[in-house]
C-alpha cells in the first residue's frame, strides 16, 4: 500500500549549542516533538546536555539560548543524551527549521561518540517555506512564520519551545504547499538547495 502525507509521522528536533560549528562547539539542549502532518503532538522529549570539560566549558552566547550553568549541573553527557534521542527518531521523518544546522551537529557528535542515530527522510521547514515564496518577498525566520500562521512560540531559542512551534508551522506549510505525496514533500523540503518548488494540487 502506498503511503500518503497523512500516514507520515515526524520527529521535529531543535538544539541549542555553544556555537555554530559542529567540530568546534557543543550541544547544550536537545528537544524532539513527535507529531503527525496535521501538527497533532503525540509526544515530547527534552534534555539539557552537559558539555565536556565540565565545569570549565564555555557556554557560548547565553544571551541567545539563556542556558545557565545551574541548569546544566545535573544534565547528562552528550553520549547519554544522544542515546536517549535515538528511539524518538526511529521510523519518523527527521524535521527541523534549518536542518542544515541541527542535523550536522547531531551527526557529528553522535559519530564522534559512537552513537547510532536512525537515518531516514528529512524535511526542512525553512526550505519548504522558501519553496512556497516564489517572489522571495517573505521572511522565513521561525518567529515570523509563527506570526504569519498564528502559531504560539513561548520562548524563542528554548529547544522544546522552538520544536513545538516548528511542528505547528510544519502543518501549515504542508497545507499551503498542497503536496500530494511524501516524495513531493521531501523534494520541496530538501535542505542543501536541492529542493524543488512545491507542486500544488489544483
């Protein structure tokens, strides 16, 4: 039986980090929101992540992510956190707002630590939003998409809040794109500039 858009299940992931380069920076928080294509949330998971060389590690731009040393004091190591994340990705479409940031971070640190993360289809809500903007006239920041679609964003740059908001935005983008199959969704929402404009149903 051929699966349709409504049969897909998504793991919407967001991370907060000490910097922008996976090889030089560390993960401080990971969240996953499990949902269907309508945005209905089926489960959530979140953890802080204790960086290496604790307690001497730098936390990076705290004015952005707001994560304190106190919050990280009892946090698990990256290896433990990534092992805990893996089951939430199994059998689901990995989704993020700017997959090109989140996924390389997770893959780099999982590979370095010997943790296997499930691989499968990928959806980037940033890419999908851009594919719908043929005139390149709109903002595609998560905060602006939330305003556009009436999605609540509690506190930006909190991993769980951002993942919840991305799950809500995902449902609106799928509806607006009118993609008819998972293959069309993956093509329109592919990262790395490989996406094609969403093919709208009549």
